C-alpha cells in the first residue's frame, strides 16, 4: 500500500456522480460530424480531404504538421460536406473543421490493420509510432499529444508512470465506468505506455469514491509485475497532474516550464490507456471516446461517442433537458467551459457534458474582497490568488507575475471558495494572457 | 436552438458560504457571550448591546445612503461591530457611549476607507480606542459587580487584571468564577466559557483560523508564566492572565477579523503571536492594566507587511529560487 | 498676463487653502487648535509674519542672488517673528505661555517659506502682499474652524474671555478631541468634506461647460 501525502489546499466537493451506475452505451451515428483540426495542445492539423470526398472510419482527414500536434481521423464513413470555419467551443471562436455527412454504414478504412496482442514484440519506438498514427491525445481534458508524452528527453529517466483514474471533477463518471468495464484493456494499454518510456514502476491512482472501479482495477493488475494500486482520499483537484504527483509520490514538479519529466514521472489518463490499447490491438485510431452526459437531463448516461458528434444530439440521447436549462458545460463544473450554443461537437478532450438548470446557475454579483484568505488556503499550488487577482484587476500584470500568476493551473478552487464570489480564475487568466502577450512582444523585439 | 444559455468563466460551482453567511455565523457564535453578559449584568447589558448594534446599523445605512453607495447592512458586518463594541464596554456606561462609539467605528474606521474589506483596523476596536481616549473615566471606572439578572450592585469593583497589577481593595475571584464569568469586567470579557463555546463553533464551521487564537493565547500563557512575577522567572500566574481581561474575546473574535488579519496561514500564526507579545508587554510593563485591544490594533497596522513577508513556498519552488524570482 | 490682486487674496480661502489643499503648516494646526482663542492669536501672528515676509521678499527679489535666497528668506522671516514674539510677551504674556514654542517656530513654518519661494520671489509687491494676507487669513480661518470644533467637543463649550457658549456643557466632553489624535481625526474629516465639495463643484462646472 502506498502511503499518500496530503494535497496542498484543495476542497472536498459534493461529487454528484449520478451516472456512475450507468454502463457505457454507444450513442449512435449522428446526422453530422464536425472534426476540428485543433482538438489538442499544439499546432492544428492540416486538412487533407476536400468537400465531396468519401471517407471511411479511421481515415486521416487532418494531418499533424509538427512534433507537438496530432492527426485527426474520420470517426465514421460518409461524405465530406465542407471544410470550413465552425464555432470552436474551447477556443470560443471560429476554427477550421472538416464536416462529414455520415452514410450510416460505419465502414472501416482499409488502412486500419489489426496490430499485436503481445507487447513484448513491440519496441518503445513502435508503441510511440502507433500512438502518433492514432492521433492519440490525453483524454483527461488537456488533450496533450500522447506520442510527445511517451518520448521524454533522453537525459530525464522516468522511474514511475502514474495512471490517472482520480476523476476528481464532480459529475463526471466516464473514467470510472471505463475502469469498471474495461479494466484489462486499460492495464494492457498502460503496460505499453510504461514500456514506451521505460518506466519500471506503474501506479494506478483512483479516488475512494469509486469502489467498483477500485475492485475491477485491483483484479486486473494482480499478477502484473511493477504495477501497484493507490487509493486516494477524495479531494478536488487531485486529478491534476501536479497534484497527483505530489499526493502519490511526494514530489513537486518545478514551476513552468517544468514538466513531470523533470521529476522522473509521466502521468496519463485511464481513457488514454484504453484508447492506446485499442489502437495496438485493432489498429483503430482515436475516433471515439466515453463522454458523461449528466446533470439536469432525463437520464444521465455514459456514452461511447464518435468524435465530432454534436452536444445537442447527446443531450437528446440522454433524455433531453429536465427543467429550463441554464448552463451547458463541456467538461466538469470546476474546469469546464460553458457553451453559448449546443450545436458544437465533442472533441478529443471532452470528458463530459453537464447541464445545469436556471436555478442552479449562480448569478451572484461579486462583492469586495474581505481578505478572508480562503482562496489562499485552498490553492493547490500554494499561490496567493487574492493578490494575483487584485493586481490583475488593476492592470498591474508585472506584479501579478511576481506572485506567479503563470503557475496557476486554473483549477478553480479559489473562486469556488471565495465568499465574496470574486471571479478569481478569470482575473488570473487575464493576467496570464497579458503576461504572455508582453513576453511575445518582447521576444519579437529582440529577434526583430 | 431555443435554449438561452448562460456563459461565464469557470468554475461553474460556488460554495454556498457567502459573506453574509460567514458573518451570520459570527453573530451566532457571539450569542453565548451575549447571553452570559445578560445573566451576569442584567437587562442593562442587553440595552447596551442593542443600542450599540442599532447605532452601528443605522450609521452604516445612513452613511452609505449619503454617499450613494449600495447599502450593505444585510451582510451583518455592522451587527458584529456593534456587538463587539458593546462587549468591550463596562456594564455601567451611560447609553450614549455605545451609540457614539458604534457610529464612530462604522463611519470613521470603516466606511470612510471604503467599507467592508477596505478598513485597515478592526472597526470595533477603533471605536473602543476612541471611547477610551474620549471618556476614559467611564471606560475604566463603570465596572459593576456581577449579579444574577438585574441584581447588580451599583458599587464599582476592581477587575481581576487591576488586582493582578496591584489595585487596592480587590481580591482575585476563584478560577471557577473566572471561567463562568462571575467577576467584574467588560460585558464580553467575563465568561470565558461562553466565549470559548462561540470560538469553537467558529473553528468547527471553518469560519476562523485557529492559528490566531491559539497563537495569541498560547503566547500570553507562556510569557506571563515566565515573566509574570517580578523578580522571579517561571512563577507567573499564567492561568489568571489568560482567563482575565478581554483575551479570549479578542483572540477569538477580534484578532481573527478577516479584513484586518493576514491572508496566509503562516502570517496568521505570526499575527497571533505578535498580539500575544504586545499584550504581555502592556500588561506586565505598560501603563494600562489591559493590552488586548491595543495589541490587536497594532498588529492590524502591520498586517500588510506580514502579508508581503509571509508568502508560502509555491508548489515546486525551492526556497532560494523564490527569493530571487519574487518580491 | 497680470494677475488680479484680488484673486491672489481670495485664493487663500478655498483654492489654495494652506491647510486643506496645500497641506502645509500642519504642526501649528494640530498643536495649538485646542481652543478658539489660541487659534485666533496663532493665526494673527502668522498673518503678520506672512505679509511682512512676502512684502520684503518681493521687494528684494530683484537683488537677491538665487544661490543665497534661502538664508535671505530666513532672515526676512525671522525678523517679524521676533517682533511678534516680543510684542506678545509684553502685552499678552498668558497667551505667550500657551502658544509657547510655536511662536518662534513660525520661522520654519513651511507656509511662510513656501509662499516666499513659490510666490513672493516671483511676483510684484502688491500681489505678494495680497497673497500673504489671503493665505494668512485662510490659515487663520482654518485654525479657528478646527479649534472651534475641537474646543466644543473636547470641553463642551467655547470660551472666549468671559464669554461662554453654551453656558454649561450640554454633554460630557470627549477629552480625546483635545489630544493630537483628536486633532488628526478632526483635520482629516474636514479635509475629506472640503475635497468632496470641491470635486462635486468641479464636476458640475465641467457638466455646464459641456
Ligand atoms: S485556479 Fe489557480 S490560483 Fe486558483 S486555486 Fe487553482 S491554481 Fe490556485
Ligand atoms: S476568498 Fe475571496 S474574499 Fe477571501 S481573500 Fe480570497 S478573494 Fe478575498
């Protein structure tokens, strides 16, 4: 049993995992598929199809253009309707997308060839290549290209690989369900990941509010050398990469641009491991994922969703709204993005769709800060959100930078706990943007 | 699409703890002490408290109306100021004193600086300091011997602290009387148990950080034990020192005031210890018998400095690196 | 442009009110304003010194070399101060006792040196005279206002010679008003009120101009 350390700050949330008992079902083929070229951290992919082309499931429609990028594949067979700008829910602005009209047959592209069931026959390079060709990204939300994650710099040996099944966001149950139903596949993918980075030790981390998942994973890892299980006390935001490393290993990742590599750790989400397993066995690239559709909907569910399926289609599938909808959130209630419209597609990083009713939406006006220090006590990075926000609100971004605005992971705990309802995360985010812009301008001046 | 959706930055959840909720918790926590004061000093105590509270609330409303600010009396902070100020008065004061003190506390110490969140000293303590400077005789002489429900003697009697300091004609009450509150003193100073109940409630509800009261009381205990007796070390009457005067009231309810105490946990511990040190300095070697309120006021003034100095070690930062890169 | 002599006089009351707007001459303001009588005599002394110094500084401004102007100012200021001091000692010994050190300290009162440096040294005699009289009177008015408030609140009545208003204190006097903290509070509040009123007037004038 691994002795866990305390998380700095954080908060215990009412987890509302109302869909945790629902098995994952296939959501079906929607009438329209919208595949953004930018669904991941890094450079957007370049569309390689044009309107009128017929595409098959698994076929490349967008090609990765650089090292930190990921290809995009058609999630079902059909005709390309257009390659055009659509409203991107995360970037909150129009962005290039390939729009496909499915033919409903779900034919598989001939390039998808079954791979290997035996990891020992694969070299680390093979595994990385498969992850790259599958367009695999982290499915926990940040959507960082997996191939990049699996290629740590040579001078930074990795001794532990953490498999993140914490799923600390309230409402979301996609990872928990996946662990219950596909534990063996996850462990298969995880073994491959460990091999790719050369990690001798792997730890599966699950919060204690998912007993079924813990049981399933315990069974799946038994007899697998080097893989252990770590059960965590439920606390938000433990599922954050840095937080998980702190809690499980007692190590602290250096501030940005520091990465988990620097302390010999790689962290991946259970969903990513599952998708990698699928790519290894069947050769099928990342074309679907599990999405939790929950909150104020008729029947909160976990769906296997083809990437590019519209949110409105999923809400319909989950029984439609109950009550007047107030907010539709892509992601969890703490870090998700509230959508202005529901005709936007599911992306690779979409963990869930949470619907809040009008009454649940908090519209309190922010009051002056009363210096209660709650934000400070609860920041998992031990920052001082109160000062960062105060300087940011006054346009004093340099001061905000001194208080390490750039370290903030936007977990939202500070704003959650603020009794004055101050939009702290928003203020910090503005400061971050201003600081980055300033840096870019400075860099340009130097180079020009 | 027919639905009209709210778009706002994350997080989309907020605690249900609001400013007024927290303040209401403090009001609730003060109730045992209010009750105790009524038990020991009779209805007169209640009239003082009510006068003080209504004056505080009315001043806040009138001032905010006058300067066309949003009226914030619903956040209960003025109520707390009113109660705390009353708690800091001897039971024999004339009623106009709490009225003026509260008005001063709210208008001069709080609203002029911008209202809740912007005041730099605790308004109730500023009000008390003003009254103390303006009408020192009333504030230091109108003690009453406690009696149950209105059975109050009109004679003045020395407080335990004055006795400790060598005031003539007084004897120390027993420990039990000190704990329960059967002794002379300000309205809220008397019953340690009542205040402790409120304090524990606040800590349990996570309204206040225990570091401040514990640091405060602990420091006073240790220092008075070591230096409490002139000419001999380690023989001071520490128990009496921590039980007497406004120490518990100050430590749990006034030093912990959010606006005027540091935001970091290290800073709060320092605040508590600092208050303790200053209190002991005043009590043992200063001109006044009691130093709790001045110690808190002084620490209020250095709170911004503490906030600058007591920055936590950010996640992933080494100590040296932080010093270089930040302040 | 020739400045209006009248403006130079009148500006001392509001626009360039030494205490509330320029915030100079604070030490006597806080120290002697415990009673109206003190404030009045202090103000009078300052008017005399200010006018005297302003006039002579202005007269000599063309022949005073820049490098040594401060010593010259000090001499020109010290002279009337000594006059005031001696006169007061001779005819108002009781008042001299009370004002004590603050009378000789007028030499270094920043109002006077400031007016000499900022105004009299650059302006003709008549304007300087008006400036001295105006600023001095404004200062006196402030002292009387502050001391009236402090004396009334601090002792419960205003006493001028044998005249008392009201006859007996109506309320229990607040001793704090006679102490320096009381002076600060009173000064701060008055300053705030004046600033609010001026800001309001400015806004109205701007609104009208538009
Ligand atoms: S959002 Fe940023 S500042 Fe706020 S608690 Fe999280 S890491 Fe700290
Ligand atoms: S939680 Fe809100 S009110 Fe409290 S210190 Fe932070 S910003 Fe201020």
